[in-house]
C-alpha cells in the first residue's frame, strides 16, 4: 500500500436511510494496540454509533470493534468511547452545529489511510417516517424507469 492508499473497513449504510446528510468531516481515532488489529481485519460495526462533543473534545460512542483474537488481557471493551482526533476549531464548529435542533454526528465509514485509522463523520438530521417512505418510492420509480429503458433498448 502507498502512503495515500485507502482501505475501507466498515460502512454505515443504515445512516443513508435514517438521516439527511448535511456536511462530512474526516477524523482520526485514538485506538488501543489490539483495537487497530481488529480494525485492520475489518471487524468493526458502525451501525448504532454516534459522535458527541463534550468539554471541547469529540468522542466516538457505541461503535463495535471486535476483541482481537490473540489479544488476551490486552483487549479493551468492544463498545467503549474512543477519542476523535480533530482540530480545536473543527470541534468548535461541529459543537455549534450539533447544538442546533435535531442535528447529530453520525459515522458513515471507517477506513485505513496509510497506517492510520480514520472515520468519516456526517452532520445529519434525522428523517421522519414519511421521508423514508418518500425516498423508497423515488428509488422504486427510478428503478422502474431504468428497467423500462432497458426493455425499450432490447426491443421488447
């Protein structure tokens, strides 16, 4: 792998369904020695994860990192809080936006860039049930149009 090679180890596909994504930001993650080995192996789930800003620090919470098989007593708790590595002004900007009504920080994907673990966070607003139904209907309509075009091109 080169210096800028990116290997995605986990994605949060459910976030695209549950939230309107407004802004994205990349953050480093402070991991313990055995955790990075599990991350490199792709044994991560971002499903119920979120990020929070407390006392000028950003934290990644409720993200599952499987215990490393050969870690033994060095393994940490799998859903512990992990510190996010961001510049102070970036944390301040995100904290200000999270204070707005209904905004949250959601992890979209975790990846390895070079030798470092990174997480892509999105500033997001939750979708209501009718928004989700509307998005599904739009997706179905687009799929039907594509199928009709393909049938038309084949001469059916």
